[in-house]
């Protein structure tokens, strides 16, 4: 017999895990719906030109752009990820919604990007044969189902001496963070954390962090880019 205290703990853990999975499935549905609504009145050539220019400015501002010919991962790439601005790199782009993007969004056609290998998988389940010199996870980490496993995967996918770029919507106010964790105040994002919490998660995985780069301030969230390096000889299994 399981003692009553343990039974309660197991029940709470099951509720938490199952509840987070449901929130993730819910968020995935609304992610696709958001893209459909956002792109429905945008002309494909004009939008793609604007988005590519956006990513090029993003890379210039952050510095340390990937070298031509290097192996790059765009984790949680979406239909218009940073892969658009890396024509001279060998890019793997991973997202669990790729087929649905291709089927429902005329703006996304994998054949437009011959240098990119598109892989429909979750970040948590992605196990390539070799790590990457640069790993991007932009506008994606708070979309995943299992945040600790996704962060473990990002660390292990970054080769020794390689660079990891993670952008986050970080809560500015602890009270709203607690509220959004209880109710779907931010329906697209199952995970709600502060900048300090995201930084601690990366540091706990042995990564060395640069100073965070504030990309866009906001009333509830600040949008930051966290840039980290995998120390030489410390790529994790």
C-alpha cells in the first residue's frame, strides 16, 4: 500500500504533468490559428522580404553570426524562422507543426529554402547524430511541452565552444507571473518565467552566459535574447 501522503503527492504530480500537456496542446492549436490570422492579408513576397530583413537586423544587433558553411539548428523554427537569413549555412529547422504550416500557409514552402533540412519533431524528441556550432531557439522555448527536457536538449545540441541563442518573453512582475501560471492569460505560452529564472535554468546546465540583450520592452513582458556558450569539452550527452 502506498502511504496516503505519497498518494497525494503522486496525484498532484500527475495533475501537473497532464495539465501542462493539455496547456501545450491548447497552445499549439492557437499557434497555428494565430499564424493563419496574422498572414491572411499579407502578400507572400512582401512579407518574406520584410521577415528576412528583420532576421538580418537581429543578427547584426546580436553579433557573433554563424560562419558560412557551419552547422546550425533553428529549434522551433515556425514558418518564418531565422533559417531565412542563413543561406550560406547548413541549417536543420525543427518544429512539430511544419506539415500543418505548409498545408495551411501559402507563405511557407520548404522548397524555397534548399539549404535547410526541415524536420517535423518536437525539440524534446530531436536526437541528431552530431551537435551544432550554433543553436537558435527564438520565440520558441516557452512553447514547449517539457521545459526542463527542452533545455537539456538545447545544451546537449550545442557543441563544445558553440553558441546557443534563446529568446524569451520574461515577466516583469511576480504577481502577474503567478496569475498567468494559474489561468491562461498568455494562451500561446504554457511556461511563465522571469528573466532571472530563465538565466538560472541555462546556468544550471553548465552554459556560460553573456549579458542579456533587451530586444523589446513591454508592459507585462520584456523580450530578451540570451546568448550562451558551451564551454570547451563540456558538451553534455
